């Protein structure tokens, strides 16, 4: 009977304490700005539905750069001029590489190489494992644009007004396309076409092989937002306060929807919905087909950060210092996490963890809040187990008595 009681009590206790205790680390990666070359801003894996701090790492400089995550490593730049590689599970530093300028650019990782721009006017290629410099390419001005790497070619913009295509192996220039003003926007590359905005007031479509212009759409206002290309449409924000949808084939306007202020955030597009932030403090969800507003969520300050979408949840930062998680369907707040500074960095979401930088100098890793075991449940289960054992014992005793009486008679 003691064995039976112990077994039942052990099973009861085990069932309570064996509930999930850590966020699942699903496989996945976020290898460049906006997750992929088309800039969809959509990840896979588990959503983070409650929040706790997994770790934070202080770089010593403000962070505008957005993180990328590949093979369990987080790569991000800082205004102290360094690019960092951090362990995704603990935040411990693997290496850092120092450039001669501030890093606004988001690193791109492909084939074991990290590509990133610097305000020193260079594009760098670093060994992803060691941080060793493989090559650098010098443009005519600072490089805040985030590279896209496709089929062995690095595409990136520069404040020298040019869009560049570089050989990913050695940094050799393949072509350059000149716009009429500096480029902050980052290129989206899909279907053999490079899409990028310029502060000259245009969104351009360029032949990815030659750099030849296929079309441009002019709205007369600076385009800092990086385009998203999906389903035959190009989505982008503009400093005139509007979000645009263009035909990817010829640049014809499909629709535009006005926000209350400039739109420097880059869109994420998932399930036929466009998610984007504005300097009017709002995050908007727009119908991707016609631009109709589905909902908006108002934060406490301007939104430069670009949303990420994973499994029905939207993640985005705000200059109010918070990282937000919103229901993708309704816009209702799921949670918010406060950092020590403005959050203009855009989140990368991989394996049930949200990675993001803040102007307080920290890189944050946020994961699901773990619920402690409910001791009252343990007590209740133990009590039930004791009652069951007692009942079984009583039945066995009664059965043994009946056998003895039967044998006597």
C-alpha cells in the first residue's frame, strides 16, 4: 500500500510541476531587416503572449539598429560604432567589431557572413563566427540603409544618393544607380527587381542584374520607409503622412491612405493586412487590397519602429520607451514592456523571443512570462490522491476480511 500511495502522490505532483517552464525555442531565423528580402516583416514560431525579460546587454551606445538572429546568434549595431554578436539564449557577447562611424544599419547575415553599413561611409562584410573583417566597400557618404543579400549580391543605399549592388564574396561594385537625394530606405529584392525609396520623393524599381530603372513613383516627399513587396504590390510609407500601395509591375498607384503625421516606419504584411507605424503615435492595420483602416492603436509617443508579425501578434516599439504586443486582428494590447529609452529599433521575433534595441543602449530579449506552480493545486491533488489511496486500502481490507471469514466457515 505504501508503494501505491507514493506512486499516486508522485504522479499527481509531477503533473503539476511539469507544465511548461520556459519559452519553447522553435527553429527559425530573422536574417536581415524585415525578416526576408521582400521585407514582409513576418516570422514563424511561437507568439510571445505574456512577457518577461530573458536578458539584456548594454552596448554603451544608443541603439537605432535592428537585430537579426541566425543560428542562435543575435547581430546588432550601436551608435558607439560597434557591431555585436550575442548569444541568443543568454545575451553573452561572442564578439564585437569596431567601425569608425555610428551604426544605424541593420545587419544582414548570409552564408556565414555579416553585412552591415556604417556612418563612416562603408559597407562591411564580417565573418559571422569570429567578427573578422573580410572586406569593406567605401561609398561617398554614410550608410544607414540596411543591406539585402540575394543570390550572392549585396544591395544597399547610401547618403551619397546611390543604390549599390556589390559582389557578396569580395565587395566589388557590380552597379550603382543614382537618385537625386540621400537614401535612408533599405532595399526590398524579389523577382529580379530591387525596390527602394529615396529622400528625392521617389520609390524606384530597378533591374537587380543591371541596375537599370524599370519605373519610379513620385509623390514629392521624402521616402525613408523601406518597401514591402508581396502579392504583386509594393507597400511603403512617406513623409507626407500617407501609406502607399503600388502595382509592382509598373508602379501605378493602387491606393493611398493618410495617417496623421509622417510615416517613417516600414510596413509588415500578413494575411492581407498592412501593419505600419506613424509619427502621429499610432500603429495602423490597413486592408492590403484597398487601404481601408481596420484598426489603430495609440502609443504614448511617435512610432519609428517597424512592426513584426508572428502567429496573430504584432510587435513594435515606440518613442514612449515601450515595446508593444498587439492582437493582429483587433489591435487590442496583449502586453507592453518598458525600456529605459526611446525604442526606434524594429523587433526580430525568433523561437518565442522578441529581440529589440533601445536608445538606453540595451539589446533586450523578451519571452513569455513563466507561471509558478500553484501550490494550492498541489495540495488539492495530494489530498485527492490520499483519499483515493484510503478508499483503495479500505476496499482491500474488506476484501481480505471476507476471504478470512469464508476460509473459517
